[in-house]
C-alpha cells in the first residue's frame, strides 16, 4: 500500500527537533511521498533544503499563502517569479484567499491569487488553493479568468455536497484531511456522494490532526486515519482507497 501526503508543511520550525523521525514514521506507515506547499518568501529556503535532503520523498511547490499577503505583496510575488525559472516545482501553491480572520487585504489577496493562477497557466503547473471562507469568491474569479488549462486541488476542503460538485465540475480535485474525522464536520455525506477519482489525501501538518490524534501536532504518518475513514464511509478496502487517491495525486502533480 502506498499513500501520498499531498499537503504538509514539514519544513516549519515545529519539526526542527525530530524531522528525520517524522519522515521515518511516514515511510513506516506507507506514506511514500510528501508534497510541500510554500508559504511565502521566508519559507522557500527551508523547504528546498528539505527537498535536497530527502530526494524522491519530498517535492516542493512555489507560491504565496493568502495569510502572508499584506501591502508588500509585490515582494512575495517577485520571489515566486524568480524561483519559477527552476523547473523543480510541481505546483503553484499554496495560493488562494482567506477571509476567516481578517478582510483588510482582501483586494490584495485577489490580485495575488489572479497573478499566481496566470503563472500556473503559463508554466503548465497545477494550483493548490486555500479557500477558507472564500470559496464562492475563488470560483467566481476562476470563472472570470476563463482559464483553458489550469487545474489543481482545493486544499483542506470543508464544504458541502453542492460546493464539492462545483469544484469537480471545473476540473479540480478535493483535498481531504483530518477534518473528515471530526464529529459533525459534515464531510461524511460529501465523501459518500463523490467519486474517489476526485479526491486526494493530505494532512496539512502540523495542523488539523485527525482523530484519534486530534489536538496534537499533525504529521504525515497520520494520513492512514484519513484513508481509513474514507474506506469506512465508502465501504472500500483501505488498499483501494490508497491506490485510487495515490494515482489521482500522481496524475495531478505529474509524479511519474
């Protein structure tokens, strides 16, 4: 059985004391590849150092997280453009709009999101989208841009069945993580109604640890709990869940 953690921030300081052990545990629990979304200009170097140390296991993305976008957003965008001259990146991410805590820089977030989606199209890369309290805004922007070839994943999807269908209709995947295991998340119904061909798995570690590890620092080895939950909902063998979602991930990020 092979699983891919399509979204982990394993380069963050939260893992500085035991990063080698985290990766060993992931491999022991059948998580064979770790995909690393970038945050902003400050996280690129730590992320690339991880990739250099763990080739064929860790794969980098380049992008600016909406939470990092303030009035100086141009600087972050320039960093993305500079690094894109290197062909090692598998996606533009993590990008998007986040209106959960603060809407002060909503306009700037929208500008940066549009610019990064354009970069994805030009460079033939998928996008990894953060859409907290902003799903309709993002879908409207994507529709307005009339994209011809951009695809990707809506990371940490927490929406309803109709929202899932709107995402899938546009050719995007659903990134499913630990929230699925939380009581009253509402995602059980979504997973039951969505074909596994539209799903990839993620942890978003160190955040959003699944039950029975909820409240602890999340890590890639915990991805098995997400796969088990999907298997239970769909009444599939967990090996089939792993095979299908792993193939989805390989295809989306060109990991062959």
